[in-house]
């Protein structure tokens, strides 16, 4: 989702670095290879425009590690980000919610990643049918609305998506729930899409020449007619690796 590449290029099969070791990736499979993320490439392409690029993540051990931030805390000028908040409390605390909102400065050009892991935690703790999980979705939705409201004067492109669904094969699991959603105000023309398409859609919106990137981007812009997809090379995975989402066990 953050690169436009599949696991055969990035080596990332889970967001937990300790679980990305088979088969060996370009960089050993620990984190995203340097220079591959949409954040680094947007920063590089628009360097003279000085975009403000901020990441604020709710799961340091998953998303933070995968993006190269191995410690908790706030980091500056690393891996494409001006600011990267790797605290991880996200929307689960009022402090986390306030920080999310503070980072959303409505001063273009900006490029923000707001990731929350609270709903996933409630899923694992209480189950997909629980009131706690339902409330966590409402909380995430409320914060998303507050962020959008704060940014609305600059009319930003907004993409809201997730890495997986929940509830299979037990109510507190997402072992076999690959389907998710994507909501955006971009003029997308495809309804069948994959996570790998998110980054090239952003590149397309920003008029970046993503078709010339090396290695070649594997996803497709959702703002263009459906392409003929060439399946990525298949890799035999162990039973434990055949999971969707961030926790390969
Ligand atoms: Zn989970």
C-alpha cells in the first residue's frame, strides 16, 4: 500500500520485521527498502516545493517498524517524513487524538499519513460483533471527520482505507479476511482494486512519472481504465504465512 510493490519486490509479508525473512528480500526483508515508499518519492519529486510530509501511526511495532522507525517516539527528517510520530496511542487516548489533529495543518503542500490501530486492537480483544469494536469504529470515523474538517479549506485529496477486514475465522481474528474498502474523493474509475494500487493512484494524482520508476511499479492507478493485470510471480508460502493483514503467526 505504501509503495506500489508486492512482497516479491519488498520482501514484506507482514508488518512485523521479525517475521519477514522468507524468502530473502532485497534488503533482507526487515523493513521497506530505502527509497521505495510513496513518502520518499513524493518528497524527492517535489523537493523544491518543500511539501510537509507527516506520518502518525497507531501501531509502532507494525507500521512504524516497517517504514524504518524501530523505536518509539517522534522523529524528524527520516525516511521521507518531516515528522514521524511513532508513539502508537493513536485514537485510543485523548493525547493521541490531539496529536493527530495537531499534525493536520491546513497549509499546502502537505502529504499526511494518519494510521490508527485502535480498531484492530478492539477486534482482537473483544471480537467483531462486540460493542467495543463497534465503538472503536465510530471513534475512528469521528477523528477522520475532524481531520477532514480541519483540512477542508485546501480541498485535499483524501484516501481512506485499511489493510484487512476482521472476524474470520474466529470473531477476534482476521486470518482469512482479505477484503477491505477504499473511500476517496479522487475520480477513480475502477471498482476492483488492490492495496498495491494505492501508491500509483497517488502518483497519478500528483502527475508523477510512476510508470518509469525502477523497479517497475506493480500496481495501477485507479483513476484509469482497468488494465490487464499480469499476476506477480507466485511464491510458495508456509501454512503459517497464508494470512491476511499484519500478524503472521
Ligand atoms: Zn490484527
